[in-house]
C-alpha cells in the first residue's frame, strides 16, 4: 500500500545515483478491540492526611526562614559596604583638606 521513498544520495562527482528499492511483501495486522475504560470514581486527586499537611507546613516555614535569612544577610552586606565606603570618603576628604591647608 505505502512504500517508503528512499532519497537519492549524491556522489562526490556530482552525479546522482538512485538507490534500488526491492518490493516488500504487504502484511496487514488486525488489532484486538481496545478495552472499555471504566468510569472514574469520584474522589479528590490529592488526599491530605494530617502527617502530610504537617510536613507541608513545616517545609513552607523552612523555605520562608531560609529566604528571609538570605535577604537579611544581603541587606546587611550592602549596608556595611555603604558605611565603609562613607568612612573611607570622610578619611580621604580630611587627608586631602589637611594637605592643602599646611602648604
């Protein structure tokens, strides 16, 4: 019924030589009828037991605490860096001003 079409392969000389295809025997398979699916029962997809609910609450709390700790540490790092840069600026300003006045 359907026969595959094999593409022709170009040779390095530029000549296109078609490949020979031998006819194959046609075999027809019959599939058995598909089984009929039963109607699904009415129940929730996810059943939460007290243990799983407690685990979810504990996991959520742990995630919130970790994210909060990371954010606070980043804020403190930025604040400490800003304070140190401000102190360096004040010291440099005073050194430069002191050098200009004593000449």
